[in-house]
C-alpha cells in the first residue's frame, strides 16, 4: 500500500509539474511570438504530447489513483478518506479538466490554419482560456501530490 501511495504521489507531482511549466512560462513564451508562430508551435506541441511516455504517466497515474483508493477501502486504512480525496482531486481536477476543457480547445486550435483571417483572434482566446484551465490542472495535480504525501506521513 505504501508503494502505491508513493507511485500515486510521484505521478501526481510529475503531471502537476508538467502543467506548472506550461502555466508559468511555456504559454507566456508562446504568447510573445507572432500569433501565427505561437499558434503553430502549440499545434505542434499538441501533436507531440500524444506519446506513450506522457500519456502513460498521465493516465497511468489515474489508474494508480483508482487502485490505491480501492485497496484503501478494502483494507480499511485510517487514511482512506485522505487517499480518496487525493485520488478524486487528480481524477476530476487533472484528467476531467483535461478531457472537458483543454482537449476541446486543442481540437478547435488544430482546426484553424495560422493563415486564416480569424487565426489571431482564435489564438488570443485560446491562450487565455487554455491557460486558465491549465492553472486548475496544475493546482489539482500538486494538491493531489501533497495529499498523498500527507497520507504517507501518517
């Protein structure tokens, strides 16, 4: 059980850290580029991110959260509620927000050519909206990591 909590904590922290990088400097840097260049760079990132290493870490952490929650409930651990909260924060705040908020924006961005007349407006709106939801994912991943850490310390 301890090993599962460690893996969950590390996974949540890893994914939260990736999203922190985007919130703290990647999106700001892309926003400083000419709209067509920033848009093209983000479109490329959105293709490259669909790889085994990232997706395995992203969804694998969700799977570990489900497993550790199930084990905690089954064995009746004293910190079960904390583990359930940590897992729920990751599953809803990271995976749920990604699927419901960030991915649809990525898909809309992918459908627009950087030469299209509306490209600049689409890019500016995307930067604000996507980054706002990314802040939520960042906070959720790091909070879940901290909650698993508290469960491990108890």
